[in-house]
C-alpha cells in the first residue's frame, strides 16, 4: 500500500450551492453590464497582448533599449534556442561522447567547427598530438596544432582525449634505430614527460600506447620491443603517471572489439600489467568496422575487461561502406553504430564513446581503404545520416534516472 490517497478514498466534498442565472432583461443586476463589457474588452486585450508576445518570442523579435519592437521580420533564432538536441545532450553524464578532430577542418570550415562544438563533449586530436607532428626535430616541439585543439575544447566545455604518446606509425624519422637501448629509452621518456607535463590537468585521458599488439596477439615487433624488451610498455605508463597523476591512462588497439584471439591476448597483457602495479586505467577499443561485419559478443568482451578493474572506451569508431553507398547499406551501417553504442551503455565501466571523425568530408577511410568510404555519421555536406539518427534514438530510449520513462530529448 502506498502513501498515496486515491480520489475514491477521499471524503466527498459537499457540492457548492448553485446561484440561479440572472434573467436576460430588466434584472436588478443590469447596472453591472458596462463593467462586464469593460472586463471583456480588457480580457480580449490581454489575450491579444499575450499572443503578440508569443509571436515575438517565436520569431526572435528583440526589443531595443527604448523598448520598441523591431520590424516584424523573422530573424535567425539564436543557436542556443533553435539547436535541435545533439548527442552530447542525450548521452548519460557518465559517458563522454567524442570525435576525432582535424586541425585543418577546424581552421577552414565554420560548419565543421559548429558541429564539433555542439555535438560532442570530448575531442581526440586525430593527428596533432602524434610524436612525429609534435617533435619534428629532436627537442624542437611544435605545439600549435595541439594547443589549438585543446583551446577549442576548453572553449566548448569539452574534454580532451590525448592520442597518442606512442603510435605504431608516427615515430619521428630522427629517432635512430642504431641508438643504444639507453638512448632510446631516454628519448621516449623525455617525449612522454614533455607532452604529458605540458597538458597536465587539461587532458583527461591519454592513449599511452597504441597498437602494441600484432594481429595474432603477440607483442608487435617494433624498435622499442627489440631494444627495450617488453618492459617498455609498463615504463611508459609510469612516466606518464609521474607527469600527470590525474590523467587516465589507456592502452588502445584495433581488432579487439569482439572476442578475438587478439582481444584474449590484450586481456592477458592488461591483467599482467595491473598485477605488476602498472598504472593502466583503461582499455581503448578503436572499432574501425566494416558495414557488413559484427564484432562477436562485444558486450561480453567489454565486460571481461571491466572485471579487471579498468575503464573501457570506444575510441575510434567508424563504419566504412563498400562503395557505391546505398540506402540499404546506410541502414546497416546505422544498425552497427547503434550496436556499438548499446554495448558501451550496457557496461558501466564504459566511460567514453568516440567516433573517428564525424563527417564523410574528412574521413581517413578513402585514403586507406580503396573502394570504401562514407564511414561517418554526417555526410560530406554535414547532414546527419541514419547512423546519427540511430544513435540519437538509442539515447532517447535510456530510462530517465527517476524511472519515469525515457530520459531527455
Ligand atoms: O597533412 C599532410 C598534408 O600536408 C600532405 O599533403 C599529405 C600527403 O600525404 O599528408 C598529410 O598528412 C596525412 C595526415 O593523415 C593528415 O591527413 C598523413 O600523410 C597521413 O599519414 C595521416 O594519416 C593518419 C593516420 O592515422 C597515420 O597517422 C590519419 O589521418 C588518421 O586518421 C590515422 O589515425 C589512426 C589512429 O592514429 C590509430 N588508429 C587507426 C587510425 C586510422 O588509421
């Protein structure tokens, strides 16, 4: 039994006495009619005034300081008023929704900037923080591109996901494979320390190491593995942690979204690192997917990582389509975007959901996967595709925290 009282249970209220209606003509109350007429006119005026105010608000008519209305030309409503709900508005507060961002797009394209700022609450620099770009010559840093992205994020109340302290393909050419292990360790340590220190407190998470595993799950055969041995991974995490103890430190890879052999190996690697006290806080699942594939048991896979005590994150999601693009392929693409979001939302340890660029105009896919394209959630003209609609729909299905049906939006 709840504490609520139903209408039937309440004591019935005695009906109020009904006054007889006044006769239409020659009534003693006829003297009140002029007052009623005045009241009626006043009421009409109030209604008209209210309607006018409503119209003025709807069409964005602003008042001048002299309180005179501007000519009744509908103006473009302020973006904050007219903007339809965006991904960042609907995503639960425990999950960041991000996009990789490209400095050139930001510099040249106002539409790109507008969407990047309004749809997402996190940004991953697509290339600007890669070692070869940050440190083109030994000890000579070019921070401008990375600073620009971090500044943009701060202006738009967004978090920055740093990518990446060590990538497979982005080591500067001046790093000489002939150097001794001590020399190589020193340049790697100095690089990690310089970059993480510069953005201390401004980057919420770092991909400390990207693509450390080969396809079969063995440690990738790199200069670092050969010269420094497998311990270089743990060392990188410790250097990064020393430079910014507040940053969340991730290991990030591809081909690990479903239950694959490589995912099994990554799980064991993270388990070992944690057992050894290495400050690994999270695992990033890149999620570069093809429209006609499905990761096997993604939810179960994310959960087994979460059980190690780490966060998990979707870090680079895109879904490439075999060209030509058709409506049917776009729908399957949308279903896959939705599935990955569902997996993230089903696992409480999932702290972010990031797409690898949001517009087909600037995706890496056509350059790297000939015959494929159209991988993003907005088309090249920045129009939302079915994939964006599917993500929004999925977010609208989240029950509100009060249990009163779907949440915001
Ligand atoms: O900016 C130069 C331009 O000046 C020059 O004319 C042109 C000629 O090739 O190159 C341009 O730079 C390219 C850059 O993308 C910007 O478009 C580089 O050559 C090209 O190698 C670089 O590719 C990036 C790739 O990583 C390699 O770093 C992609 O944009 C980027 O999306 C991709 O991102 C990776 C993640 O870091 C790790 N996970 C996989 C993901 C996709 O490959």
